[in-house]
């Protein structure tokens, strides 16, 4: 617990410093604690720090935790989502950071309507780095994809998300974050009523300072907050 408290203290200092450099207000930057590496006891400790947004990437692990924690947290699904898991996700989660294909959007739309639940708040995942190993819509396909998803009545797009490659120096990924922000502004300028793309989910342990400077409104912190994990994804 103390080590988490200590980590959280220094993260808050870093966030403050990055906001200052970018002339932003700290209240614009939301922290999502990525708890996929840790069990429910350690996840509770994270909530006790006063962070109530938690991110999970595997439904099997998340369901077990959800049973014990549920209402005490706001749940974000951050992993690649299989269509056959959509039902379980919409029953528990409030946000999805990885909307990466139209068939998934259709399934979310259909299941949300059926279950009569609040729409998931979705970030479209964009593959700005162009790495083949990464999921996401390409920048070229983004506008058409966003327009199509906006036609689905039971899904709510709130922003764009990207995952930067792991690099030795976070400066190397700055252009990717800048590009995501440019894409967000482009979509905003379309003035589509059902397409309010106001958030940017970008920045992880290695690069959140740079991401904040480039306009992140959600940073996703795992390792830096909870310590090195037991697995990579
Ligand atoms: C695991 C994960 C993170 C957290 O990564 P860290 O480097 O441990 O901070 C953030 N976003 C996504 C999508 C992840 O899968």
C-alpha cells in the first residue's frame, strides 16, 4: 500500500509538471489505473488511493474482480474485444478504449439495445504508428469508419485512443500523439451531431508526460502505478 501511495504521489507530480509545460489544467487529465496485472486485493488498494477508474483487458480476469468490487469503481475495457464477449462487457463496463472494427460496433449496438443498458462510451482505436502487430483503424479509414459508427443509435463515441510502440525515448512517439490529436480535431470539425470526439486516450507508463503535452485527456497507467506486472498484455 505505502509503495503504491508513494508511486501515486510521484505520478501526480509528473502530471502536474507536464500540464504546466503544456499550459493545461490538471483537471483535464483523467487517470485510468490499469489493474490487469494485479488481483482484487491490490486493486482495492488502488481504489483506496482515490482513483476510481480502472482498466482491464481480459474479461475472464475482470469478471472475478467485478464480483467483489463492482459499484466502487468505473470500469474501462482496454483490450481487444471479441464479439462473443460483448454481452459480458456491456453488463459491467462503462467505457471501451478499443473500438477497432465495424462488426464489433454493430454487435455492441445490437446487444446494448437488447439489454436496454446505457451505451458504452467508446474510444475508436487508431493505429497511427502503422505497426502491423497493432489493432486499430488506419488514419485513412478513420473518417468513414466514424461516420458509419455514428449512424448506430446505441453506441456513443467519445474520443480516439492509440497505443504507441515501446521505445527507449518517449520523445520518439510524440509525433504519433500529435497525429491522433490532429485526427480528433478533424472529426470534431465535421460537426456531426452524434460524433462528439472530445477525448484522447493516449499515454502509458513510459510516455504519459509526452502524451499530456500533446493533449491526452485520459492516460492509462499500469506498471508505473502498480509495479511491474506478471504478464505483458
Ligand atoms: C497494459 C496496458 C496499459 C498499461 O501499460 P503500462 O505500460 O503498464 O502502463 C495501457 N493501455 C493498454 C491498452 C494496455 O493494454
